[in-house]
């Protein structure tokens, strides 16, 4: 299991109810490899699990903070929505409500390792179906069950 856990991506779906009554999901437009002029891929906040020093929940909290500037409240335990293997990598996706987070959403572009992350934005389920990166699309199957 140690070998497989070292290849785990942990993502977090943050959901809010918009003024118009629709659910919106927080995504981070990202350019992997820092290639200027490349169209950003739309992904959920998340990153690689560090086997040596954190559990999956700690990874989820770290990635939300670094990619969105939000912090999942200490009293909140993110709920595992789904997990699946894509190519050679396990992906675990947690879900929290925006009200279960504190802080102000990041409003500028940042560099994160080998990626450039544009400011986070809210998308509807229909927008996710059209624009979400293929490596995260399997999440939509379980996300639709929550709606």
C-alpha cells in the first residue's frame, strides 16, 4: 500500500449556494509546466499526498489553503466523496461547504511548483461538465448524486 499511497492525489470540492439558487463549485484554472500561452486546465483544488508526514485530511487542508487561501475550519472533517484510479494514480476527492471554510478567496495568480494557478472561480455543474480537466471528470458521477 505504501507504493500506491505515494501516488495519491487528494482533491477538495468546495460547494456554495449562489444567490440564484444554483450550486457552484470552486475550481482553480491551472497551467501545468508553466508554459505561457497554454490554455489553463480547470481542476478542483488539490495536490499530491505526502506519505511521510500527513494523512489524507491534512493533505486536503494544505492544498485548499495553498491554492485558494481558504482554510477548512478545524471543527470540520471533510467528507470523502469518491476515490478512483486514473492511469497509474489514485485520486481521493473530499467535499466541504464554503460555510465550513474561513478566509478570503485568493484574488491573484500564483506559482505552485511546476504550475501557474489563476485565481479560483465558481462554476455550475453544467460548466464543470464542459470544462473540467479529464483527470477530474470521474468526480462528476458522484457529485451529481449529492445535488
